[in-house]
């Protein structure tokens, strides 16, 4: 058997190709191993962020590729084709972190009724969340279009949820105005949806001229400002800035405009991929990376077993009904379609209202 893998040159993401890799004979799988067919996966600008910081956060280690190349991780669904684990059946559906490929071999560990973990040695340098797979066979909330929404937004909305919780825990550092760059991105509008429900918090979205209509239509931003008008914003009150764009010039402009009234500057995303390695010292709060695993660990300890899941599930239940009006799911299948979708996302050509669900299988 062979797997088709979509690989990119790590230091030149524009260069990509398909390769075929040999898979082990299902009958010869090691004890507890699973052979999984990757049936469909979501692809968003967040996956490009995984590639941009793949070296830094060890994402390239998850799914080995030829020297100099990498396989971008994606969130999606897989079907168990062969199982050497006594508690995992052929035909089961798994939801989790997969390669852009047609197949994956998982070393199943910590198997429970709800999920399992890939114990492969090369995968252990990342946060445990990336090695966990939910067993979702027969679960209607993971089936059909609901499953597509989960693949597209669930991991991103967890980040939105954690940023919202972190800011609220710190009383927004004294600010009542929260500015989000790349306001049309899925992580940003998930966060805006949560912030909009908080008493006394005003949410300002920064976006391009072409995305103003979409961002305004979401109904969760109190104000929408285009990038060419940010210095016209009033600068008399404290603001908290959540940077989804990762644009050094934009960040500097905002800091110099608000000065000491920039009381929080959190770096979350890299949708613009325009960060400079050596940035000058800026007025206001020092820009810091928001590291989601730290907040999860903190809250898991404070809220006890199941506390994070319970609160996140309630937040997701509030978001899910809005998604059919906010997103059009576009399905694309086969190597050439996946390549085109990847390059469109890399170049920022995918309209924000579109959610891409891909499969390398024809």
C-alpha cells in the first residue's frame, strides 16, 4: 500500500509537491498500531501559521518528511483501516491532528471510550493536545456539516476561548476597548463573538477594505476599522491589542499611536506573515506571545477534572448556531485541488466566508 503525502519546502512554502510513500502491510503492523485513512480535513490560514512556526514549535516533527521538506498538520477525520489494538475496531472514525496525506500509522496508547493517543516517539515534543484523537463514530455532532464546522473552527475557537478567558481573568489590564487585527480570520471572529458578550467591553476589528462587508456582517464587532485608517482612532483611553496578523509594521503603528495607553499587546497569529525578527522597543506594553497550553494547564488545575471541557463546550454551543450564516463550506478533493487550495490560502486568496474541507483522495 502507498500513501500520497503533500509536502512543502520548509523555508520556501511556495514550493510544494505530492510524493508517494510506502505503508506497512496491515497484517504486519506492530502491536497496538492502527492504519488510518485520512478521509477529510480542514485547511485555514492557521495551518499556514503551523508551517511558519513549524521549526520553532516542533510541528515539523509530528509527521516526518524527506530532508528539507515538511508535512503541514491539519485537523480532520480518519477511518481505521487496520487495527492491532484489541480495543479499537476497524471502521472507527477518529477526529484529531492529521498530516496532509491519505494515510497515517498511529501507535495507539491510553485508549479509552472517548479517545486515544499516538505514542510515537517523534511526536512527544509537542503539547499533548496534538497527539490526542477523539473516537467519534456515531456522534452526530461530528457528522456531516457539523463535523466540518468542528474541523474548521474547534481548534481555533479553543484558542479564542483561552484568550478571552485570559483577558477577563486579568480584567483586560484596565482597558475596555479590545482591538483585534485580521478581524476576518476565524480565530479573531471567534474571540470577538466571546468578547461581545462581556459587559462593558467594546470590540474593534481591523481589516482590509475588501473584507469590511464580511466583518461587519458578523455582528460581533462594535467597530470595524480598515488598516489605512488606524491612526484616526481615538487614542485617549487604554486599549488591549490582540494581534492575529503578525504584522510588525502594523504593530509598531498601533503602539506609537496609542503609546502608554496600549496596556496589553498579545501576539496570537501570523495571518499576514510580515513579522520582522528584530523589532524596535515600542511604547506601551511589551508585545508578548500568548501561549495557549499555559492557560489550559492553569485552568485545568483551578477548575478541576472536566472543568475546561465543560466551559468550552458551553461556549461552543453558543457559537455553533451562528456558523451556517457566517461560513460557506467548500469541499475540494484530489491532489491537484488540494495543491490549489493550499496555494490560494498561502497567498490570501480565499474569501473569509469560505471554509475549506479537503481530501487528497480522489
